[in-house]
C-alpha cells in the first residue's frame, strides 16, 4: 500500500481556493492535490476533529456513581 500523503519536491502552487502559497505536500488521488503548510494543517485539524470519538464515561467515576446510588437506596 502506498502512502497517500507525500512531500512535494516540485515547485507547484497550493490547490486550495484562494491560496497563493507554494505547495510542500501533495495527496495522491485521481490527480495530485497540492497543499501548502497552512492548508495542510487546516485539513489535518478538520479531519482529526471529525474522526476523534467522544470519550466514554470514566470507569472509576462510573463505579463510584454506582456505589453512591447503592448506599442511598
């Protein structure tokens, strides 16, 4: 399996709309999508925020809450 994200060795402009910076990375898709450092960081942060799951209730807190309910009932 090949890496989808590669470091750019050519001088190309960033593919993001309205960005005029030179590209430092590219993504392999049907065609290469070039990204500068700032657009790459924004893309990575947005992807991480969408993929990060909500943390489950802490196991210790859950046990303490259960113990507290048993003592009051």
